[in-house]
C-alpha cells in the first residue's frame, strides 16, 4: 500500500462547553446518551484512525448522524481538531 497522504490518529470531537473536562469520561466508556443527558455534551467522533494514500478514492459511509460530515470537516480543517 502507498504511503499515507492523510493520517488521522486517535481523533475525538466532543461538542459542548467543556470538552476537555468530558474527555476522561469518554475514555472511561460513558455512553453517548449519558454524556448528553447528564453533562450536556455530544460525542461527534470517537477514536478515529485512518490512513488515506494519495491518488486514491475513498468513500465515507454511515447512517445519518454517525459523524461523516464532522470527519470531513476535520480533514479539510473547517473544524480544528
């Protein structure tokens, strides 16, 4: 396989006022529903790891609300990691 042109390692995105304080809870395995109900934060991406080589076409597929657009926005830097 060709060398990766884009590498993403351990990417998380937490939407809310205090994502740094919520990160330990995410790593402990707190559910998405508990994060929302008790802490008013939303887990958008959880531990994403991908290597994308140059000159290749990749497809990102998933259900509505699964984080596809959030991932693309990180890749093109509309959202800073």
